[in-house]
């Protein structure tokens, strides 16, 4: 029996049934000439455009208010390579806060193996990007701190602060202390150091005892006064 593609309206109905249940994921189907054929409600809400006003228009005009396709267009890449493409990118939508997303584009081929449509899935990962940026900044800050402490006389063997003010703080406790001085919460410190919140609490208890302070505010003041903040 000869294979035939299902009617297009049936395919769109199936897309609606499957992807309208995704709470945060924007999904759309584009023609290779950039025409929007279908989009889910999340996509409509993201660009603040009713679905009926999006269909039949060019995606770059609807979503970016542009007169021409975007410089780095996944639809163009997928159309030329006929292969799926995944890219992380910042999305600058008019009147919206800048968002970071993972965009996945998949080709829909015709019987001759040519790209007929492109299916896009846009997954928001702004929080993940911010966490990564914060972690990278922390690592840079930590490396700077360790370099300063080494220059001041920290020995790896004893893992303590040398000099007249020998507190007995370990390197890990110094890391926690610096983060306290920078205003991070226990949960955030746990995430940055890849440890459990319980471990952070244990470090705090040891820090308070060694510095002879009673709370994180006093510990932060101690750290800042010694250039650890």
C-alpha cells in the first residue's frame, strides 16, 4: 500500500493535543519561507500575540518586529543542512525582559527528502544561565581570594591562616566565610560549593566558634574587615 502523509489539519490537531499541556515550553511549526503555520499558547503568551494573528505571517515579523530574518536563524540552518539543530541563545523580544533559552529545531521532510517545514521547541533556561554566571563569578572570586591568602602566608599543609591571627579556619571554611560576607544564603552557598545545606550549617557552626562570634552578621563583618568580602 502506498504511503501518504496525513491531512495537514489532522497533524496540527495532534500538535495542539500534545504540546498545549507543556506549561513553560514554547513550540511552533514554520514553513521554510518563515511563515508561522502553528504555535502553542505558551508561544503566543511569550510574544503577546493572539494565535490567529500569528498564523500566516513571517516569524521574524511577528516575534522580533523585524523586516528581515534574524542573522543567526535556526530555520535557515536546518533548511540547508536538513539536520536537527540545538542552540542556546539570548532571546530579545520587544518590550520583554531578555531571556535565555535552549532552542531545538527539527526538519520535517517531504517524500523527496527536502525540508518542507521546521519544528521548533524553545525551552527557557534563564535561571540556569544566571546560576552558571553566578558560579563562574564565584570561582573567579575564590581564585583571587586564595591567591591573596597564599601571598599572605597560607600553607597548604596546615590549611590555616598564618600570622598573628591564627584562627584555625580551613580552606573550605574560608570559602564559606567569604560567601557569607558577599551576602549569599545557606542554600546558595550549598549550590555553589556542591554540598548539602546541612554541611554548610556545620561549616557555619565551626566558623562562629573559631572566630568567637554569635551570628553570620558578625562573621561577615570580621571577613570584610580583613579583605575577605
